[in-house]
C-alpha cells in the first residue's frame, strides 16, 4: 500500500510538470488553430460580391539635400533626407553620412536648426504672399522642426 501511494504521488507530480524538452520521439504536432474552410470563404458575401472600386492612397516620395551649417558653427555638412507626402522622414535625415559617426551626429544637430530656420522663413513668406507653395513648405519644415529629434 505504501509503494502504491508513492507511485501515485509520482504520477501526479509528473502530470503537473509542464513538458519543456521536445524531440522527435515525444513531440506531437497540434492541428492548426483558427482555420477557415474554403467552402466558408466561397459562401461569404465578400467573396461573392467583390468590391466594385478600390481606392489606393498614393504616396509622393522625394529625395532632397541641402548644405547646412554645423550646429556649433564653422563647418557645413551636406544633408539628405526623404520627403513622404510633404513630410520629412526623420529617420532618413543625414542618411548620406555613416550612422553613428561624428559627422552623422553633427549633421543631424545642424538639420534640426535648419528645419527651425526654414519653418520661420517659410512662415514669414506665407504671411506675405499666401501662396499654396509657401504654405506647403511651411508645413514641411515646421512639422520637421517640431517632430525631428537629432538623437533619434
């Protein structure tokens, strides 16, 4: 009776332990979860009546570069960046320099100041001429001035 009790306790202990070691001998693959039959798909209204018109939002992507002053003055850096739908992609700023290099870091700090200066200049120009081009450029540089982080 004692040994049968010990054996039962051992079996209960083994049942409570989660298996963590798998190999070809003890692995049993599960059936896929959340599977939809093709018959169910064919009976769906989306399959029977495909959308008549699909609208795709277009993206305008441009590369741009400028000579910018070094943040602490003295030197100048050529900085490139990508503009997507009139917004400057912060991750692309100074991508023409080796990421992590001193030139890259100095270029990005200078770019932050450049964006602020351009924001101010285009804002003034827009106040004077109210042109759509001035408004677009103001939007481009002011959004970059507020959201771009040189450390990012």
